[in-house]
C-alpha cells in the first residue's frame, strides 16, 4: 500500500485500522511514549488524516499555480476534478467563516 493511513472501515484491515485509530487517540491525549511516537513517525504515520489530506490538496494547488500562474480552477476547465472540488470547498468555508486563520494564511500566501 505504501502508506500508514489505514481506516478502521477497511474491510481487509479492520483490526489494524482500529489499532491506528487508538494510536491517534492516545497521541491526542499525550498517552503515547516518546519511543512509540518516534517509531510511528519514522514510518510516516499520519496523526491527523484530515490535516494530511488538506495539505496534500494544498500542495496540488501550489503545483497547479506554478504551472498555470493562477489558482482559478473553473468547473469545466483546467485541473483535476477532485482539486476543483477541494478549491470550491475552501471558498465555501471561507465565505461561511469556517476556515481556520492558518489555512487562510496558507492560501493567501499563494495568491488564492
């Protein structure tokens, strides 16, 4: 698979997915040893899948901006569909004032 982002809903890996969920929960509660954290970090463990996904999409948007000189992904135009949907969602969250200031700052830093 090449990643450590196992869902507890993954039919083939339910017990592993549950273990991953528990590691994340213990991490949030500061209940993991530094050795365990270091071991998991060394293999690319994803502590927050939502943040990880957001950052991956942001990185894709940065690549798009480098290639096209702008961040305007039209509904029917340039860019892949999932990135267009992500951009649209970020704009909706911004308008509803539900986008964190850190994310607003990141998006503003690339001229979003």
